[in-house]
C-alpha cells in the first residue's frame, strides 16, 4: 500500500494493517511515551502510545530515512 492511500484510512484501521502486514523494526522510549517503528509499503510508521497504555495516541508516517536516526542502534535486520 502506498503512503497516500494509507493516510486516508482512520487511525484504527491503520493500526490493524500495521499489526497484520507491517514489518516491525524497533521500539524505543521517549519521555513518557512508547514508540514502535514499522516498515509498510513505501513508508515507515511510528506508533505512539503513553508508556504502559494500549491506546494509540497517533501514528506518525514518513518516507525519508532521516526519520530512522533515533532507531538505528535498535533495528535488527534478519540474518540471511
């Protein structure tokens, strides 16, 4: 799925698609937030939650690799 089509979906549907078909890359903490990074289609999605809560605050979508900088140490690529 392309970024433009994904953006048109409600956040709840976006979250379902990320869980079902997104490739989980890494997670991290920022202040009192838990963030999970997924690759999906032609973009990346960063899911923001308050730490220790299930409710999603928002999903940040981006395509530029500069958005990956804070995750680089934690990303684990599959071994071939």
